[in-house]
C-alpha cells in the first residue's frame, strides 16, 4: 500500500472515476481520495483514464462547435426538386427574407394587368425568383443558400380558377435542382384567396443561411 500524495492529482477531482478497492467496494473518485491508499498500477490507470476522458470530451466539443455543414435530407422520390428537411448547424447566420411579389416588368401595361408583372404564373414565378436572386446577391448569398421556401399562389382565371402549380414548377425548376444549382430547400406551396394586387399570382418568401458549406 502507498499513501496518496496530497495535491498531486487535484485536476482529477473533477472526474468521478470509479475505483475498486480491497473487498470490491466501488467508490467514486472523491471517495477514493479519502481512503488515501492505492496500488501504483491503479494510479497509472486512473491517470490515463482521466486524461483519455478529458481528451475525448474536448475533441467532441471541438467537432460540435466547428460543425458548419448544412444537411439536406432527400425525399423518397429524388426526382421532385425539394428537400424533405434541412438541418442548419449551430452558429450559422439565418436570414429571413420577406415575401416577394412580382416586380413590374412591362410598364406599358397598367398595374392591374398580370402582363405588367410577367403574365401567367410561370412568368411571374420567374420574375419573383430573379428579383429574389438579386436581393440575395446584395447580401453575398445565392439561391444555393436558401433552406426554406413558402409559396403563395393565386388562382389563375385562365386555368379554371385554380392555382397553376405546373406553371409555378416550370419557373421554379429554372433556379433549383439544376446542374449549376443543385441545392434544394424545404418548401410549402399554398393556394391563396388573393394578394394585395389582383394582378399578382405569386408571392414567395425564403429563409437563407450563411454557413461554411451548403
């Protein structure tokens, strides 16, 4: 038996290291210190165990703190260009972009005419997404940084007074799920009773993130 030298293992008091002494009585490390007896080989084991635990803790903390990758979970049907879910890492900057409606693209038309804002749902979708792309660029972001999208479509009288989802998708596919921009957001699409201007068929709002990887 050997007397435990006072103060030699103070740092290890933070670890509740199990220790088995004579008689197979299991003690916490703090209780063990009160015994003031141990075998030299057990001291070496306790030292190595505590150091390993500390190294593992800080390595794990470092990996967690430095995680910067946005994870996009695929749908069972990968041909449909949205993500089933998107996971954003802690510490990433989150940008909430207000709903965007079609910009005026044809000033020769009155602002009550859908043609002034891109025409049908497809044309207005393209106009909105181009405008959104330009706004993101001003913030040093791109469409690849979009993680969430909500879309509000108004019924098109030319489409039997129902929202033109197919037309929206034709416009949407020009910006998402392309060879140059494969990143897909989580997305919802709703049919709205109307927007502020009866000539508008589309409103889109998005959430983007600023992270190390996309």
